[in-house]
C-alpha cells in the first residue's frame, strides 16, 4: 500500500454511514476511514463560520490518516464548505451536491426540481446553483426541513406514523403543489424518511439521494486519476467519532449490517 491509500469519508454524525455502505459495495478494494462528528452534531442549523471550521477540522483529521481522497458525506458541509475544501485540500475531494445534482439532471423530464435540506444547505442555494449550471431553464424549488433530522434521530421514520406524516405535510405541501417531478433529498438523514416522503409526494415524483451517487462519482474520479486500488485483499473500514462510541456502534451496526462492537475509536477533534 502506498502511504496515501484510503478514502476518508466524514459527516456531522451517523448519517454519512449510509454513504459508507454504498462505498463498501461500489469500491470493495478500497479502505474506508470514516469520521462522524457525533460530539458536535447537528451542523445544519449552525453559522457558516462554524460549519466551515468544523469541516476543515474533520478533513484535517482524515488527512492525518493518509487518505488519498476526502468525501464530505454531509449535505450541510458539502453546501457550505465544499468549494473551499476542494480548493484547499491537497488530495481529491468530493461532496454530495455535484453527484446528486447530476443525477437529478438525468431524471427530470419537466425541468421542475425540488430540493430539501437543512437550514444551512437551503440558505447556501448549493443545489439550485449547481442545477442551474447544468440547465439554466430549470425551475428549482427549495425547502428547509429542520425538524426532519431530530425526527429521524428520535426514531420517527415509519411511513404510518401520524407525527411523521404531519411534519412531512407541513414542509412539503408547497413542493407537492409546484408540479416537480424530481425531489433531491439533500441531507444524510432524509433517505430514512424515503417511504413516508414518497407516500406523500406520490409516484409522479422521483426521489434522488446522495450516498450511492457519491460512491459512483468517487469511483469515476479515482479511476480517472489512476488511484483505484487493485489489490483485492479485504480491508476493514475504520471508524472514528468525537463522542462516546457506545450508541454509535449499535446504530452503525444496523446501518452496515455487521457487528461493530469495539470497532469505533473516540478522538478529540478540537485538536485539529
Ligand atoms: N449531516 C447533515 C446533512 O446532511 C444532517 C445533520 C446535521 O444537521 O448535522 O446536512
């Protein structure tokens, strides 16, 4: 293995594990190092300066672990700090905005696209700007859904739950009226509400989320740079968090379908 051999993936917390699952499938020869900033989550309602500071500390931690690529698997970080990370990091970088917007561009037929995300993501207009670059004629409707993250974190994800249905209706009724045919789930947590969102929006609206698309995009750019690992020996992913690993290990085990006991290390992210 060369010194820079792993792919570093980070998120404000647990949500980015949905991307890790896709990375393990799409890039089975690669070593994945994950950092979840569980001690400082959520990022989505914080100021730009704070998100920027956290994003660079997270990336710095991964750089210290000899990664050849950094992936921000967080809608908020990708939206607020993505451009600066891409310019500043000495290794390949991707966030989730570009790969996800690219797929929405392929899916839409009527050019009306909805984007939902955290308050910071929506305030940045990251997806809208990207989509308009792909096609200036697109009509993009944006909606912040700040209650979705705490809802998911509290286990409210069932499509039949009255509270879930009410909150979804509260946030998405205007989008439903707007005639969009594609809806970007621009936050790590929203795929867990996918069934309930789909029930509300109906079959005519295609939902697009970021984990799989970002893994495929990463594979593409690593290949272009001749940085793919062709050594097939299995490599265990490594997981780091900034708060106690206890709860993380069990939820991560569910996300990834493997026993995660004693596989997660706590670090002090403020030192980076
Ligand atoms: N990971 C964040 C995102 O995708 C959601 C959780 C948070 O607010 O930190 O935007």
